[in-house]
């Protein structure tokens, strides 16, 4: 008998165990049993050959249609045609004529290998196979596949699905009693099988109901462990002591609000009340503020900062890029007016001061700012990663604001919070709308505020797709449209996916920098060097001497010096530049109300939510916005489907659901950052909303009764294992 913690070698032998570890990372019996079937095939139900994808490793259940052999250049070719009843594919074997004895027409079998094509027909070359034959079978291992439900596992070329199935069968048969970490009372209430029953049924179901009940239990396990981890964090946060921050009716906040040239929206008023109530409490606020591009998050964050300054504290705003940090500094200064110069001749009695801290500052300037921050002279500190470096000290850091929070790791956020003498209040912001189920599974330890309503004065944005392969003249019209808009006194952005045509200096769309940086953005692989994609440095001069000749054009990208980037953005803000040709450095935080038009080159290279963020740079004033998505993808491609989805709605929440639905679950929950598999093997956050809701309720009840799980050591151990997994660092807001 074997326990879940035993080495997998105990049930499959050392040689096979080595293959399992190298191919799948399996070390224990539990690792093997937690490798769930991708699907089941039923004997007599053949695979759909027409849906096979070239280049993929596949396993098909099919019948042999015909067998032919011939000699080609002294080589013997055996061609076996298999069929699903409607489509056919070939299995070819070179110099193996003896296989013809077993491969008889009419026989069913499992055939596995990498899908190729030859003369327009799908093909497997030298596939592994197991035949399913009634009666005597010369291959005893194939007999196990003659049952009603045949599990099919994701496999590699080193181990096919039936070989893996045999290993799992050995583990299931040898499985000893399993300690269940979910209390029996909860299993009975939710009508779930025990863990041992679920592990057996998922791999060897006798009926569809067996498989479904096993999947339900194992999916619930994943949801519950995650919700327990989040519930524990909420309890820990509630146990911390913080300084309550009360707001007076005639202090700094009141002065600020009296100066605002606009009224708060109803949504802003509601969120302001939530934050105000949080910061009056004796434990830290831990809140996520999500809202559409331009929904007014910055004003709310600034009001929160002023409320702690009014009570003697300081606020720090952490931004992911220098461009965004500079933009935040300017926006805050503009909103505060004379209140940004408190204690100076310009300011007067009321007000505060602002400090900008970035990595490119000179030592002299940095030293000066650090002294101002440490003395308390500065109330609001805006900065990049420079804020969390050694040497940055605050007199009384009371509020930490993290903008575009998904771009920062746990250690970075903690490093800033640790600079406070007592636990500070925390407000994290994102302009990427998050579906409710994602919020429950990733941000379950945060209170969530949502802004859906846009402030008055924002203009609508029209979005159109330009399919340059089918309609190249549409791109010519795009350049004409930019000239027309500039002629009216407006400005334009042109976004390119690369900095340079040189492959060594192209923008890298890595999973860590982009997919995870954009929580709801697509997983975009690095762009291949031989692809003819638009670049900032290649496009800007071509446009300046071609279709946009006569316009004032300037490039902007992340590899320019800080001084040049700031000068360029400042000139664009002042209207001294007509067209800004840029990478995604302008994706967030850039606010130029006069910009009316945006053209995004090779738009299929950006994620759905990233495109939504980018187009939010136009239509920020009274001028209607226009966003043109340029793509060389085919009209019927998945990429074009995504672009049409963006063009079809301005609802970021709807787009976030589309985005998530198209992506691998593990990427959303952090596995892409670590490069490892997500612990979420079955849970799908859109599909399993009811499961997540149920698990959340159970987790809250368990933690209320037993916060440290001291009465359930097995469950505590499982939660600890989850906590220690590298990928969970991404969902740790602590």
C-alpha cells in the first residue's frame, strides 16, 4: 500500500519514476494522482480528426480504414489510414513491415504522436498506439483501455497517455487510506465524496456521474484552500493596529474640495465614504480601488492622502514607471494648486508639499528630497521603485497608495509598508476592470471598491479595426485622418509594439513584464526577430517624410533618457508636438485632453485589456476620441476576433471577461510569473463562480471558529503548502 506522500517510485519503479519526474515534475504518489485526465473517450466514440491542430501532441481514438505498403527509395513505407467516420488521417511507419500483422482494417485503437500534414491530410509519423480488440489481445497492457471510459491525459513524446494511465492505475490500486482535510460534516452538507473516493473516481470512473462528482470535490478543494489562505490574511490584517485618521470639516480636505472645478460622481462619493470609514478604524485599511480608465481614481487617492496629512501623517504613491510617476506628480500639483506649496510664500497657511523620487535623480537632488521626506516637510511622496530603496525614511508614513498594483511584487509593496512606524493604511489601484470571480479568487483579502461611472466632460471613443491585408487603403485613410485632426488643432498618438527594427532592441512582451503586469492582458510570447512589426524608431521617420510630412512628430520609448522622456511628454502636453509615436509607455497615467486620435500598429500583438487601456488616452476632453486598430491578421482569425471585441464595446468589465475567457487560468492566478504550473488544475474562475462562492462561505466560517486552524492540522498543512508555493506570491497583497 502507498500513501500520498510516498515516492512515486514505490508504485511504478525507479526507471519509470525518473521519466515521470523529468517529463511532468512528479515526485510523489500525490503528484501522480493530482495529474487529472484532460478528457475521457468512450469505446466506440471516435475522435474528431478534422479538429486536430498541426504541431500538437495528440491522442486519437479511431478505427483502421486501410493498410498499404510500398517501397520508396529502398525504404519500406507502411501507411495506415485511420478514420473517425467522417475524416481520415494517415499513420506512417518506415522500415517496420511487421506492424501490418496487428494493424488490421476495422480494428479500433488509440494512436498518439505529433500532428503533421502531408498533401493536405493530417498525419502521424511513427505514432505510438494501443489496439482495442475484443477477445484475445496480444498486448495485455491494451486491455485496460477496453473499458467504457478511457481517460486521456496531457502527455509528452516521452510518455504516451496509455503508459501514464498504467502508472496512475498502479497508484490508484495501491492507495492506502487518505486523511481527508475537509471535515466530514462539510462533505455531507455539500454532498461531496471523500478525497480517496474522488481521486479514484477521477481516474477510473464507472459512470459519467462518478467523474462529475470527483471533479466537483477536487475543484472545491482548490477553491477552499485558496479562500482559506485569503480569509487568514484578512484576519491577520484585522488584528494589526493602525492610527485612526479623522477628517475635519474645515481642514485641508475641505479646502481641496472647495477648489475642485467639478462635482464628484455618485460612484466617487460612495468610494470616498468607504475609504473614510476604513481610515477611521484602529486597524489598517486594505482596499483595492478598481475603475475604468478616466473614472477619477487619482482624485479619490489624493483626497485619501490629504486626509492623513491633515492628521499629521504622510502618504506615498508608488508608480510602476518613471513616466507615470512624473505624470502623477504633475496631476497632483495641478489638482492641489496653491495647496501643493504649503508652508511657502506661494502656499500660505494651509497645504502640503510634494516630492518626486525616481531612480534617475542626481545624488544631490535625491539627498535633498530624502531630507525633506524624513523631516516631514513633504506630505506626499510620489515615486518609482526608488521609494523602497534603503535610505528612504518617513517621519510618519500613514498611507501607501500603489498604482497599477499588479506591476509590483509582494516584496516591493512590503518594503514600502515596512518604512512606516505603525502599519499604514493601504490603497491599491488598477484601471484594469476585474471580473467578480477573479476578485474573489485573487483579491479576496482586500475590500474592493469599484468605479464604473465616468466623470462628466469625457467624450465617447469610436474604435475601428483596419485589416491591412484585405483593405490596405484604410491605413492610408488613417494617416489622412490624423492630418485632418491636427489641422483642427488636435493631437494624435501612434503606438508601435517595438522600439527598434533591430531585434536586439525590440520591446519584449514577456509573460512577467506584460502578461502579469497586465493582470487581465493576454499572454503574449516574445516577438520573433524575423517578424516585420512596426517600431517607434522605424515608423517615426517614415511618417515624417511620408504620409504625415509637415507635422511635428516625436518618438517616445522606455530606452530614452529620463530627461528626454520628460521633455517630450511636456512638449506634447503643451501642444508643441502634433503626433507622438510611442511604445506602451503611454499606456497609463498620460492625460492630454487635446489628443483626439490613436493608431495602434500591429494591434493583435497587445492584450484585450491593454488595448482598452491604450485607447483611454484619447477622448479625455471635449473632443471625441478615435482609436484605429491596425492588424495584418486574417479576417477569420482569433486575433481579429479579439480586436473586433475591443472595437465593439467600451465596457472594460465586459472586455475583461472576454480576455480571461481566452487565456489559460494559471496565467491569471500567477503561474506565468513563476514559470511553474498553477496549483489550480480544475478551478476555472469564470465557469466555477458558484463553487467559489460556496468555498468562500465555508472558509470564512472555518476561520471565524478556528483562525489558526489549530483544530484541523491536516487542513492547516494543506493551506501552508499552498502559501509556500512560489506562484502564490503574486496573489499575496500583504
